[in-house]
C-alpha cells in the first residue's frame, strides 16, 4: 500500500506542477495594451512596450533559456561573465569554507558550554545578543575591518551558521542523560574520554540537527552576501541579470538555488539518520 | 602637415603649441579656429615626433646652429646621422611607456552604467594593452562597495562618482583617505525620468510629496536634482523624498510604483523608457550643459607606490575618453560594452544613449549627439562647485578651503602634463566658469555663490 501511496503522491505533485505551469503560461501570455507608435519609434523600444509582452517571462522562455545554460555551464567570458556551473561552484566553495570554520569553532565551544554550567551562564548574554543579528548587518563591518570582500563573505557565512550549531551542541551536551554520565563517573572515565565516548554519541543527533539548520541558513545568506559584494557566485549572477532586468535568468537562478539548497540539506539529513539511535 | 623636426624652416622653440604643429599657442589657436588642429596620425608617430624634437633640441640647443646644420646636410642625412649615435626608435619606445609600469596586472572596479564607457571599453578595445598593462575590469554592486574595495586595495583604481573622491578625501561617510581624480569620465549623460502616470505633471512645482531616487548621496545626481528642485521653489529636504537606490533597482522600483521618478545615470533612464515604464522629463544637460558625472579615481598611495603604472593608466583612460568622444566610434563602442561581461544591457538601449538618437518615452524620437559626451580633463572648478553644493546641503559643516581640496583631489596639473606628453592640447587653466540653469558660477568666489541660494539646509 505504501508504494501506491507514493505513486499517488507523485501524481498529485505532477498535477500541481502542471497546473502551476499552465496558469503561469496563461498569465504571462501578454497581449496587454499597446499604444500606437511610429515604426521608427517602435524600433527603439523593447518588446514590453511594443507588443504588450508581459514583463514576466513565461515557462517556455525560462525553459529555453535554461536549456541554453545547461548546454554550456562552464563557459568563461572574462571576470564578469561566467557559466552557471562556475558560479555555483564559487558559492558552494564559500559556503563550504565558512561553514567548516563554524563547525570547528561551534562544536568544541558548544561542548564547553554544555558541560560547564558556569561558562554557560557567563556566555549566555553574549550569545543572546549576537544570535539575532542579521548576518548581512555584519557585512559593512566585515568589509571595513577585514579589508577583503571574499573573506568578508566567508566571515558572514561563518557568523550566521555558528549560532544554531553552538546552541544545539550546548543543548545536546547538557541534555545527556544523568544516568549515563553517572555510570561513566563510577567507572572513573576521564573527562576527555567521557566527552568522546559517552557525550558525543549521545548528543550527536542534536548536534547534527543544528548543523542541518546551519547549512540551510548559510545557503540562504550566501546569495544575499554575493549580491552585495559581487564578483562571483550565484548571488552575483542574480544581481548581474537583475541589472539587465532579465527576469528569465533570475528565475533560473532561483530554481538552481533551490535545488542546491535541497541537496545540501539532504546530505546532512542522511548524516543525521546515521547517528540517530533508538533509546 | 606633420610635426617634422627635420624641417629647416621649422622652429623647435619650447614655447610652441601643445600639439607641436604650430610655432606659438596663438598660431595654434588660429589654426584650430580655421580648420581645427589636424589630429596626429597614430600614437607612435606622435611620440616619434616629440622624441625627435627633443633629441634635436638637445644636440643643437641653438636654433640657428640647427638650421644651418639642416640646410647644409639636408634632413635625410641629419636623421641618419642622428640615429647613428642616438637610436631614435628605442627612445620613442622608452618614451611611450615612460619607464616600465611597476605593476602590470591591475584591477579596476566599475558600475555597469554608460558613464563608465571609457574605463570599460578600454579593455575590449585594447587601450590598456597598448600601454603595456593587463587590466581586469570588475563589475561592482554599488557605490559604497566600490569605495570600500578601492580603499581596501582590492582595486588599484576605480570608476567613481565625481564627488566621491572629494568626499573620501574629506572623510565624509568614510575614513579620510587621500584620493585623486586624474580624469573625468563623462560629461552630461544623465536624465530625470518620471513614471508614465506623471505624463501630464511636467512642472516641477507640482511635484510636492513625490519620491525620487538618486544613486548615491555623494553624487552629481543628488546635487543636480536638488539644484533643479530648489530652482523651482521646492525644498529637496522637506517637500520631496530623496532616496539612495542602486541604479538597477530604480527601474524595478519605478515599475512597482515605489518611486515617482529618478535622476539617474544612463542607460538606466533609457532602460525605463525601453521597458515602457517611464519617460524622459529632461536630460541633465538641460540643467548644466557639460557637467561632469563620473570620474576615474585612484588613491594617492597608488600614485606614490606605482607612479609609472598610474601614468600608463591615465594615458590609457585619456586616450579611451578621446576615442569615445568621437561620434563615429559610438556605435562600435555600444556593441563592445553591451555583453554580460561588461554593462549587460540590450545593444539598442546603449546605442540610443551613446549616439543620442533616442525614444523619449512619449512617442517621439529625439536627437541630441551631446546627450552624453566624454572629456577627460579634471577641471578643478568642477570640484569647487561640488564643494559648494556639499556645503549647501549640509554634507560639509563649517569652513572649507575650496581651492586646496580641489587641487589636492583633481589632478589637473598632472593630467595636463600627461596630455601634453601625448601630443594633445590641454586647456591652459584648471578653472573655468560655467552656468547651471542660467546662473553663472565663478570658481574664484565660491562663498558668494553659496550665499546666493535661498533654499539650502540651515546650518
């Protein structure tokens, strides 16, 4: 019966997609009002003005453009125009690096906070203040102090992905069952060994959940950060095409951002499942 | 006619005109008036002539002796004899790069608007390469970012709004860092665009309560729009709302009805028309014909650490600007800068801006070949005018030494030297007066000028 449920869900999904594309197509078919204009004037104007073409591209336009991009994803026409594959690689690289640094900082710190109520209380006010700051608000400060735009982008990724991991790690570590810790204590297990063999496995699912939230946020933020700093990356691509008011390319970028974000999330979801244990 | 130092009849006096073709500045002016000074054939020829004159001058410091020598042996022999003990060709090459650039690989930031035309086109059309530079022009997201990246030395030089280097040097909106402008990019080339719904509301006095977008606080756009509104009796600080909006967002905001209009750089104005969102109210040229807009800027530190690179860059920009100033080159330029790597806009839009034959958004086709123009000379009086407006609108508080700042930032003297070395004719002074909306500006009396405005921010 599960298979058929899946099957039915897939049909509903496809139907929804079909309806969405159909409505989209109809809504953007154009045919808006056009003022009469002399042919020499019309030659100087865009299609929106001359043929009443909707400013929003239809699904067919997007499909055709997407095919064009997929045919040559790695072209390089100079510093300001690169293929989508290269742009995505830049973005993923930045997210990867910023995220990795965040993992290196957040997990040990989270352990400390979780294991020591004193540190937890002492650091709490700082964390509470720093956590809700929008990562992009750091950007001007980062640019000013770090003096390098690509490192600033990585810093912004770091600062936004560090908090969920830190808090989840601390929460997970603090929430390890007292009995297990007590057993370890009666067996005279050292602190370091206790952290690695008892607490880490017990807290792993919570930690990974934090990491999964973080990667989602990091991916959200990179697009905005790259729009701000420019240069390379999928965010820069969106900005560059926006500059040209090419909504078609912006939609394609949105689609790709969604797909990559989903992939990153799925990878961490798989890791989470690997460390989850039944109690 | 060419500059021939081996012509016995010609004078090599140092007081000759800037283009080297005439005996005195007066004669040059006369020629310019009658048939315009003939442009030199090629850059190399131009340098060769200058070098040859210099060598002849060195060998025969006295004109009489040189003439006697030339008369007795003939020009051909003289040239042959001279090149034997002084290799003219090598000297010409050495002069052309004036010492090898300290740094060959340079990064220059730009904002994708037609104001940046000389900076951008110099890459695809090879103006940088000709000066032995390998320049990467990097598109940047906004004025604040371009400022920060240039201050951070990620860029060696950058396209900036003409008032920005002054603001940075004075420490307005940033730490004070000495910046310089060796060349202005474009003059004119902006416009006031209004949303279609204001088609019948063309009188500025009816604009109370409207929302306008400008690209940046320290921009000619800000000063020109404020000036225009104030001349029509509106106080730009209280009667209307002015918002800093990055140019690409302007068209989208106009479409979404978030703003009523903007004074923006082109291709943005034309783009709004092209997409049927707005119409051109006036060109900025109608406010002040020949106003500067964007500049080519570099930090003073870059000049001191890499003077030869800086000189080569200035030469490339001056050359490119001269090339862009010619109407016959504009179509080719539009095609060169339209791709996604540079401005990323439809060629039709860029062509309309650069050739000056454009749709006005109201069904008419207009022609104005000076809609945008290019003139590299950094007039210091431009800087003085900007300072008066910065004071007028409260960006500068207290006293300011107009001339000192203008001379610090706008490098008219250096540019003059570079232009003369290139065989071009720089203007004799760095101050000229001009008129903005019929009111003349005397750069010698900035404070009187400032005091003459009724509408200004009370300080």
